């Protein structure tokens, strides 16, 4: 009985670890990150990345899929970063992927997001043909869906014209490691590094696969 109980505990720990196994460090990659112009998720019109970056100190682009548990794990923290540092020059913009637009909007509203978001692909079948897939795999991301995926841009290094906005960028091929991400952001914004890390309450969220069934408990 004791052995069986121990095996159950170990198995539970393995399941929990897989729920958060996509945390990844921030690394510099030379991928020739491309400029883009995508439709806005809310309010109509389009947003161009190069124009969006003007006048900012740091731009964080986060690619997300509404149904992805890894995005659900990070979304509250991303919103807190936006609220906390927008006044200091941080510009957060989302790029939604792999779901109908109405589902994207529903996720955006349910999470009470206030940073802007655009969308690239509105169906999971488009995955292999997206710029998102090409760029993140060039950055060494081996995940199937790549949600969330982060690109950090220093507007001072953005190329003024052409298809590529920056040859080298900082990327995170997975969930943010929160203390490291906030430290990096504060340094880029010229702020003191000592700061409480934002916290997000635990919640039940779905597995990171379109139309997956059954909630997985993930604790930030």
C-alpha cells in the first residue's frame, strides 16, 4: 500500500511538472525577425509592427492561442506587465493564432486584456504555413504550437525599412520565467531592478491542444 501511494504521488508530480514544462529562458537569436501588418482583434483596422514600435523603449510581442494552457498560465502576468510598465515605455502587443476570430475575442475579453492584439491565422490547419511557425522554428522552438512565444524588440535597433525589422532579437520559446523577464524589462526601461514580481492566482485550464478535453490544474 505504501509503495502504491508513493507511485501515485510521483505520478501526480510528473503530471504537474508537464503542466508547466514549457518555461524557457530568454535568449538572443539571429532570425531576421520580419515586419508584419495584421488585422486588429478589436476595433477594426490594422497594425504595423514597425509603426507600433515608434516612440517606445521596449516592445514585447507575444504570440498566443486561446485554447492553450501555457498561454492561460502566462496571460495574467503579461497583462500585469503591461499595466505596470506601459507608462515607462514598455509596449505589449499580442498576435493571436489558430482559432476562429470570435474565440480569440472571447479569450481576450474573458481575461480582461487591455494591451492591443492582432491576429495572423484563424484556423489550426494553417499552423505550418504561418510566419509565426517559420520564425519560431528558426529560433529553435521545437514545440508543436508555440503558444506562448515571445519576441522582445529594442526600437533603437529596428531597421527603418525592408521586410526585416531586426536581425537579432531576444526570444522566449515558451512560458516566461517571471523574475528573469521582469528583471530584463526593468533594465531595458532604465528602472531599478529591485521590484516585487507580479503574481497570478491558480486556476484550472485546458490542455494545450485545439479541442482538448479535461482541465489540467496549473499553479503559477
